[in-house]
C-alpha cells in the first residue's frame, strides 16, 4: 500500500465524517449511562460562521467528544436562530425591497415569508459545521420557530 506524501483532507475527511454520520455515531438516545448534553446557542439563519462561532463550537465539540469517550451518553443538539430576531430583520428588509411593509401583512402572511427565508438561508451555518466535522446529533436539529 502506497502512502501519500502529503495529507489531502478533501480525500479523507468527508469520507470518514459521512461514515460516522451514516452509522449514527453522533446520535444519542436515553439509556442507563450518565447523560451529558450540550445545546448549541443557536446561530441565526441570516449569515455564515465567524471566528466567534467556531471558537464556541470547537470547545463544545471537544467537551462532547470527551464525554463520549468517558462513557457518558453525550448529545450535542444543533439549533438555529436567536429567537428569530435576526431573521425578522432580514425578512423585513427583503419585504421592503419588494415594496411591502410588514404592517400590511397578517401574522400568517409574514410567517410564510419568514419560513421561505429560513428554507433559503437556514442551513448555511449548519452545513459549514458539518463540513468542519462537528459531532452534533443532526437528527435533533431545531429551529426557534419549530
């Protein structure tokens, strides 16, 4: 077997990450083990990861992986949005560009626009976390408006 001269992360990391996710290695169900849970303070659905997010998420990943290795039933719950405040601001700005005032919409109409925004932009940060190898229980992803 020939070993490569240099590490090629694009050839290795996604293969192993997919292997771990496909086998449910980050998933947790209640059992007799001591529970250990971290809930990601939800990033908003309006942007992309920044260094502050990454520092926070790296520390959480280290803690939850250590808990797993210590035999605890560790669960790292991913979430999105800060009480929808940032999402609301983005949706209101988008509506304004279309000549629509939020005050002219019913709650249900506004929520339809908010959900459209979330569907279009909501997964960006979570996809970035996956690409970086975060060991979240992706089956438990929650959104503030869920």
